[in-house]
């Protein structure tokens, strides 16, 4: 029973973080066709900002304010990255120059974290307490993170369906050239995609800081897991990301429990390979039309 509790609750909590990273990737992908290789490092940046600002006796309301401020700051930083990334693109993303800028952003963020905090993993105190079930103590952050992931999903659905900017971003996803011909400000909408994506992943990092690995080398792991969840769920499909994240979290916990910590990164990639062999467009993805 204890093994089941650890696997399910821990997997859902860690999977919620993966789902948030996947949803942030999808926001940017839907708006611009870009996959940001620095996404995991932005999550770590959100956690580092929480680490350096939370005091030992900070009340809950202050912690909530710090989490929100960190998320906004990460969103602004990612907006700056968006300006630099989009500046080199002309009418589309077919020339793939965004690969260089997103990789460069990843390297710069990792170097800055290394210079400021060093190579050691940061430990952020858990201020929200824990609960006990079946003799196993688990942090309240796990169900909170899952609730936040569901709330973010609901907020994104409402944004895309009920706001002018959201409808315009949907138009970019369906046909960028048609949206431009219809008068949409494509670059501003793509830049907004960077900012929204950054706020989501920054919120994930700042809120989950006590229960995730925070070091200059851990960003790549979260980027890979988020990418795996996004692809398994169907790239661009937010519901798929919301489901695939917790599934990957549980699979990872099972692998750690039965096989060892060295399989933590291998298990999600194996599941990704299996899903792609069975359904290349992802579980909830649709086959994209091909222009000829």
C-alpha cells in the first residue's frame, strides 16, 4: 500500500510539473511553430528566484506573492528571448534559425545559474506542509501542483475560445499565412506566446521549487520530459499534455522504485518511443495535412 501511495501521489505531483512544461511548450508551438530548448532552464530559473527570495519565516501570503512575481519575471525574460528569436525570422520558421537562439538561451541561463548559485543543487524549504496517508507523508504541493495544472489548462481553453487574442493565436496555429493575410499582427501574437509560455513555466518552477531538482544541470531533464509529454499527448494539444504529464510522472516513479534512480530519464523516453511507433501524431494528436 505504501508503494502505491508513493508511486501514485508522487507521480501525479511530479507529472503535474511535466504537464505544465508541456503546456507551456504547446503555447509557444501553436503561436510560432517554435520548440524552445531553454524551457527546462526557465523552469529552474523560476525555482531559483523563489529560492533567493523566500525567507525562513515568510508567511504564506508572501510566498504566494513571490511565486507570482517570479512567474511574471520569467515571462518577461522569455519575452526578451522571443524578441531575439523572432528578430531573425522573416515570414515563417522554415529556416530554423530559432534552433540557434533557443539553444543559446539555454546555455546562457545555465551559465548564469552556475555563476550565481554554483553547481550544487538548491534546497528550497517546503512552507505548505505535508499530509499523511497509509503511513506515508507527502507534501501538499503535489495535489496543489495537479490542481494548478488543471486550472492552467482551463484558463488556456477559455483564453483560446473567448478572447480576441486567443482566437487570433488559434488562427496562427491553423494557417499562419492566412492569418497574416487577414490582418493579424503575427509577430506580436508570437511574442505574446513567448510571454504566456514563460509565465506558465516560471509559475511551475517557483511553486514546485521545494519538490523539484534545482541546479544548473537539471533544466535539460525537465525540457526532455516536457517535450516527451507534449509529443505523447499530441504536439499542440493541451488536453493531451495534461494527461501525458501525470502518466509520465507515474511511469518515472515506478521506474525509480523498481529499477533505480538511473532510469529516471530513460523511462519517459522509452514510453515516447513506444507511443511514436504506435501513433506518430501522439495519442490525442491529429494527422496534419501536407502541402504538395
